[in-house]
C-alpha cells in the first residue's frame, strides 16, 4: 500500500477532489462497506460518529456463526470454523493496537454503559473524605446518569460529589489548564477523574495524558469514555498510564447497532486481586471455569471483568470491522482522516467568506491535534431547517440540540468528492 501524505494546500474544486480520491491509497476500502441509498443514489454519509456503516463481510461472518449453530449445536463452542469458546480472544491483539495497550489489558464484552458501571465498581471507591468525581460539563447523558447513580449508591449527593468543568464564557471547548486547576483545587477530596476522550458535542479531544498524570498526583484514578475516540484518533492508553477506559463499537469501529463493547484496564491493576468487581463465570480463570466451583478465581487479564457467556453473533459483526482496522492500521487511517477533516474545514471557511449572513461557526478546535474526524457546526440563523434541507438532498449528518450539526468524514468510506458535493449543497441552501 502506498504511503499516505498530509495535504497542505486545498482547492474547493471538483477537479481537486476527484484527483485526491484518485491518488488515495485507501480508496478501495469504500467498496468494503454498504452505502445507504436515497432517491436511487448513494447518500453522502457523515454520521460515522453516531453509527458506522456495515462492512460487506459482516453478513458472511454472522452466517458462519448461524451455520455452526445449526451444524454442531452446543459443540460449536469447541468445533466449527471458529469455535465460540475462544472467539473473543482473537480481538486482544488488534484492539490493543487501536487503543495503544498491551493485549492483556483489553477485552470485549457487554455494552458501553454497562461496562462503565462495572469499571466504576472497581475504580470509584469513595471514602468520607475522598469521594468527588471531576468530569466535563454536559458529558454524554448516559455517562452523567452512570456517575450520578454510582454516587448515590455510595450514599453521597451528586450535587456535592460531581464537579463539572465548563467551557469559559463565550467559548465552546474546555481548556486543559482549567481541568488541571480543578484537579489541584480538589486534590484532598478527589476520588476519580472521568472524561470523554472526545467530547461528543464539540468533537474536542481531551489531553488524556496530562489529565491522567494530574489525577494520579492528586491521589485519584483516571478513566475515559472513548465512545467517540476509539478508531478515530491515535490512543496510547498504556503509556499514558490511564487506569481504565471503555468504549462502544458501533461508531467509528463499524460493528453494528448495539454492537459489543470493550474495556481497557492498566496492567498495574490486573494482578491486584483485592480490587472490587462484580463477578461472573466468563471472567473466572479458564482452567477452573467448567469445574463449576463456588470460588471465583480472577484471571490476570482484563478478561476477569467479563460476566456472561460471550455472544458469538455480536463478536462476528465486530470481527468484520476489526479485521479491516488490522489490515490498514491506525497510522494510515489517521493521515487520511486529518486530510478529509481539513478539507471539510477549508470548504466551510470558503463558503463563509462568500456569505454576508447565515454564516457557519465551527466549534470544534482548529488545532488538528485536538480533534478527530468530527466537525461540529453551528448554523446560527438556520439550524434545524438547514439540517432538514441537507437531509432532503441526500446528506446524512447528525443534529444535536440545541443548534449543532455534526459532520464526520470517516477515512474508510468517505471521499473528497463527498466533501466537495456537501459544500456545494450547503452553499446553495445558505444563499437561497
């Protein structure tokens, strides 16, 4: 595969877009995905940050599971094309490459909020004097609900225990120095720092390395919800010494609605048998699992946080997507993602220069190191009306109340021509 290069000069022309697509070493991977259709033609799909597209291999891999079930019954756990008993183990290495960890530090299980609760059982251990959680203001609601319910479960008042860091007045994104200052100010009472790796609303990448370091200096644990980060940006969870993280697989990982989730736990915690956890038989030491003994024996890997029997059909859908990540690698995907997002930014800026009103505001950081694929855009005078017009013309983006359109050009299946065409449709609807 040819090396992908960073683009430094953009042109808002169809010829430029077509040329970039023609020389794109990853262009063939668009054909690995089903593209939704509208009015007889493919849509422009900018919603991989909400639900990724279906890899064409997904159906065959799920069918393999069904065929083994039909052919072997329960013996499919031990026989067949890919025995179910160990099916989840094939994800350790490729997932570790995606999140920047050791294979023993990751596993796949459950769904995101379930896993967040399970990890909070282990890493939010409040005392009378050290019970506070620092998080971003307006975190994804499910994270907020999880934190609030965990705090109440331990007998604390969420209004006192949860400290939300908000953007400064007339700003949309957080400043790392404000997060670090809050950690320092609350270091005597802080139990946990828990942020989204990327803020779902603004698309801002959090400084996970420095936030983790500050949390540890304050005597607290550091965890991240990577729903919008995994498969979207380069992660180095092990090297950053992040204590724990969890993510879903249905956004940038393209593993299907409600797809199986994943967790990461730093190796320093894996040998600690005193860490509280909710236990289930699939997390028990494999050597003893089928002895059906009363005593739970934790493994020395993230697998010990597993509870129930792994679901082969969900794992098969996950495998279809992860195989593609493993084939391409995060480095090449990140370069193309940066080029696509930069082009989208360039096109929007050029449209704004031609407008006297109805201007668009990009609230995602301009710094390429502080964002992934997503640009969050405020259309101050059009809002939902503009979003609906775009949808009518085959642009599938994402609307977030009260006034943000989120667009995510995904390197696996979006093109420069997608962005050029989006710009032309956007300009037409802003000037009419």
